[in-house]
C-alpha cells in the first residue's frame, strides 16, 4: 500500500534530509572536468609528456676523479701481471692477473667495507669483466678487504684472475663509474647501505703489461 | 549537553591526544641498545662486556710490530673482559664518532679489534682509529660492544675530549696480552 511505504520512508528522509540537501549542492557534473584539469596541471608541473631526460654519462679523461655522495674514485693504473699474491689473488695454469690501482676516498659519514662484493666494487664496472674482482687489497700494506674510513684517502688494488690471452699490452680498458643510492632499511631490515648502481661516468685507460712484476 | 561542556570536553580530548603522541616511544625504542657511559680511567660494565679505557693518545704515525703508517691516528689503550660468558665474545663493535662521522677501529694494525674476551681475566691492548688529515677533532665518542649490530645489547660509551691531547710524532700500539694492571 502506498500510504504504508510513505510512512516508512518519511522518517529517514527527515533524518538525513540535510545530507541530501548538502550533497545536492556539490557540482558532481563538473567532477570529470575538474579531475581532468588537475591531471593536466600535474602533468605540466612535472614536465609534460616529454620523455624524461636520462642522466648524462660523463666521459672522463684518464686520471680524472669521479666523486659522489658515497666514494671518490680515480683510476691510477691498470696492469697485467703474471701473479699478484700480495693483492690476495691466486692464479691457476694459463691465467694472469688484471689489477686496477684505484685511489678511493669514502665521502660518506660511515665506514665502507671494500670487499670483492661490496658497494665500493659495485661502483666500478670494467667492460669485458662481468664479475666482481677476485680480491681487494690496500696497495700500501696489503690489507685484504680494507675498510675505508670516512674522508681518509687510500689506494686500493682490485684484482681479477683472467685468461692469459684475454688482455694485451696497451689495450684500452673501458671502465664505468656507477652512482649508488643510499638505502635505509625498514620493517624487518635495519641499517643503511648503498645499492642500485647507475652508470654515471666512463673513463678509458691503457693496460700495461708488466710481465712478472715491477 | 550544555555548549560550554561540549567545548571543554573537546579541548580536553585534543590535549589528551597531544599528550599521548608526546609520550609514545619512537619506533625503534623496543630494540635500542643499553649504553653504559663512563669516563677515561673508569670501568664500565654491561651485560657481558667490561671495559676500562686507560689512556687516549694521538700521533702522526702509528706502529704495531713491523707495521707502521702515517696519518691522523687516535690510539686507545684499554682493558676488556667478558662478564658472564666467553662463548663468541669478540670485541666486534669499536667505533669513534667525531663531528657526525663514524670511524671504525682500523683493521690495519694488530690490535684488540675483534679480540676474544674472557670472563674475569681482562685482555689489555689498543685500538687505533685513522682520521682524515684535515680533521682536528675535539669531542669524540668511543663506542664498544660485542656485536657489530648494536641493538638490544650493552654498549660501553666513553666520551673523550681529543683537543686536550698532545699529538705525538709516533705512537706504538700496545700488544694484545693478559692485563697486568
């Protein structure tokens, strides 16, 4: 019966009538337009739909320093040598050692451990050598896996055992410096570490074949 | 309800919410370390580590045995012992904080760094910290602990004023041995 339905809906209508009146004032038919305008404004604010500029990869001269918030690195020398046990690398038959002498300075405010698989070695990649170095050592006192103290410069040797004929004397070695991002652990992880290497600069250096040593 | 009562209750609730936000411990509070702060020459005892820093030296070159290196060195002479257990008790955490930077005890010389500690018989030796040449340190904080992860264990914390210490030309680290003090 119509009268019964009226009596049941009328109290609800009076109770929430003000809500209905308020929502009727909201210009809902403009929402699509407002949303579109906001989207376009936000897009324009972030540089429009143009392709985002990729970070430039700087080409450095040999001996130039690459510096970021984590480390400063300069490649001093690249040598090919028969064996280099002081640097912590041991060769098998038919192998020689490719060693990079690198001046590094920790530019962060915490110590950085320079192990073969550390953020320090990930900051440097060598074309033709996909793997991390077999060993990292200090050049002055042959400390293996040295710790880089903040602001204290050090010369370290990154050494790879390579096939004896993989590199030649005077061959240009192309190196890439990578910038890393400082990650702060949360939830189940704790602490801060450098991760996510992105190529930032390149440098070429000629390999010196120094035979048995020198 | 009267209008003034509504406002009073509303205000009281806002103040209460502010108070709750103020006294809520930070997120990492449940895993903080337990620092024991002592001065140079005092014995600091934590859960399973007891440290006495006897002397702080500064030098332009540090040596230990045949090893020697120039630099801006801070050398800490100390006694260290375990308190309740010798199982896996190494002096794994040894840092010096200066001007917002944290330096780890140098692994280059032989020292008490990662030295094994015994209960009741202190080990005596040194720790060496290498600072940049251009840093003229003043206030420093030495932190020592058993785990490189400092959370939820005792830390011995020793504030040091490095500006009062004369810089020697050469300083030799003490050999790590049983303490005779």
